[in-house]
C-alpha cells in the first residue's frame, strides 16, 4: 500500500514539475512574441532614422553661400507662390 502511495506521489510530483516547466515555456513564448511585436513596431522608425541621417548628411555636404540664403529668405514667399502655380502652368 505504501509502495503504491509512493508511486502515485512520485507521479504527482513529476507532473507538477512538468506542468511548471510548461508554464515557464508558455511565459517565455509570450515574452518572445511581445519582443517580436516591439521589433516590428520599431523597424519603420529605424528606417526613418537612417533616411533622416542620410538626408542630414546630404544637407551638410551642400555648399551654400550665405548671400544666396539671404536672397532665398527675402523671396521665399514669392518662390513658394510660383512653385504652387507651376503644376497649373504645366497642365
């Protein structure tokens, strides 16, 4: 009788241990899925950052004369006005 009780107790302990390991694996899988979702969310931001860095580098490589910049600022509204009219003129 005690031998059977010991066997059953051993099975229960083994099943409890197996259950605990399955729960741990399920929690880890959930964490992995959360991390994958976070990576998918951040990928466009990373690409956008790379594009920004490339644009910034291109901007820094431009050689702009300060006088040209002041002329642009002076006529900025006029330039924008004519740029808006350009598609109409092309049609």
